[in-house]
């Protein structure tokens, strides 16, 4: 068995162990059944992740995670599968979309080294932070201006400004978002990230960009890590190396952004408590019991993973296995999120979200291009 196969085997073994640890005790399907209720949905998500890997192998230009979301979106439109997704498969699909996504975010930290980030230099790091903050604020403001429902404005802002579906999943934990609120933002970052794979390389030559400049532009503006790799590799190894380091530095802003939103949510809950008590002195402030942590546990795990990668010399085999495991977890999670998307509902209510997504994508691409010329 070659090294890649060993890594995949180790990853799947670790996936099983991690899943058992995270899933914990769950109810069974019925008094006569020993199969957990989540098992069927998890198996379907696992098969979908394997199918996405197959599609990526056949068509390398299609990022694996984009293929996983796309498969979920296709399955979610079939009436027969919709019924299964809403009944038999629902517990496992929900577990994949939340717990497995969070585990994948933790392991994403092992891709980040503070040494590599410091190597970018302070001007580039400051520009990255400014672009994340400006894009987040602009997208959030536009989403609220167009009156997007639920927590869609903040989830779209997180997805487009930070790191795509991973950021959407992380932000949903502190905003207590419903699954349907996550579905549209995931669809939008998938759509715009896919467009970037085809459009940005076409613009590189007319703009007169060197491979390093192109990599910087891609890392600053494209959403998911897989989409960044697929876009930057077209311009060669130098562009890919620059894009990945810049992109992972954007990923590192996920923790402080989630913490800031967590503080805002807690402030909103406290104000709600005060209003309730002002109306009725005997009222019980039940909102307090539902307050999310300022920094969710999996975000703390993500930061710990970054520190481990920075200060602990990990063998290549361990990093390769962790990368395979992280990709598998995120592929399963994104299939699950994609399966919650219903095109019929999007056609009725999603045009405003589409405007926000496309505007945010164009804005971050233009802002990042200006930053590239500024940093030359």
C-alpha cells in the first residue's frame, strides 16, 4: 500500500474514532432496533463524500468540497429523496451538517502555521484583516438593507469575507441559526466560488499580473480553501503557494470574528432580558439559558490546532492523515448542507440573497485587486 493509501486508511480510521467520540449516546430507531437513528444519514453523507472524491478525480478543476455541495443540491431537488431527507435520513444529515462540520473546522487549524503567516509581513497581514472587516460589514449592511430573512445577512457576510461554508457553519453556532438559514449562504458561496475558478484566471493576463500577484489576489478574494487551490493552481506553483498562505491567514480571522459576534449576541440577549423584566418584574429571563458561548468549543479547538501546528513538529504522515480526515468531514457536512437547499423556495424568495452574494463577490474581488496593486 502506498503512502497516500496509508493516509486515507488512517484518516478513515480516525474519522470513525472521532465520530464515536463526538456523537456520544444517541437514541435508537425503535425498541426492536439497535441501529442508531443517525446511522442511515451518516452513511449517505459518507457515500456522497466518496462520490465527490470520484468527481474531483475525474475533473480536477472541480474542487472536492464544491462537488460535495453540488451533489447535495441535486439530491435535495428529487421528490423521493426529499421525503427521505425529511424523515429517515434527517437525524444523520443534521449531525453531519453540524458536528462533523465543526470537527472539520478544528482540523483546519492544522493547516495553519503562525510562522508562515508572519512571513507575509505586517503590511500584507494588515491588508488581509482590513479586507475581511470591510467586506463583512458591507455585506452585512447590504443584506439587512434588502431585508434578508433570519440570520442570512450575517451568515452570507461570514461566508464571503472569511472562508466560505466553514465560516457559515462556525457563525451559525453563535447566532443560533436554523438549517434553512444556512442553506442559501452555502449555495451562494458555492456559486460565486465556482465562478471565480473560471473568471479570475481569464482576467489575469489582461491585468498583467505576475503569478505571485495573482496568487495574492485569489487568496484575498476567493471563499473556500478548495476553490482557492483550484483557481490559483492554473497560474503555477508560485501563485498556488502565495494564495494558500494568504487564504489561511484569512481563515485565522474566523476566531476573532466569531468572538465579536458572540459578544454582540450576548448583549442583545441581555437587553431582551431587561425589557422582559421591565414589563413584568416577576418574569423569568429564559433567554439567558440559551445564550451561546462567546467562543464555541470547536473554535477554541481550531486555535489549539493552529498552536500545535506552529510549535509541535508533526510528522508528514500525521499531517497528511489529518488533511484527509478534515476533507472527508467537510465533504460529508457540505453534502448535508447542500441537501437542505430547495431550488423552488430559492426561486420564490432567494433573488435578494443572490443580489447580496453577487455584489459581495464583486466587491471583495475589486477591493482585493486594489490591495494587490497597493502592496506591489
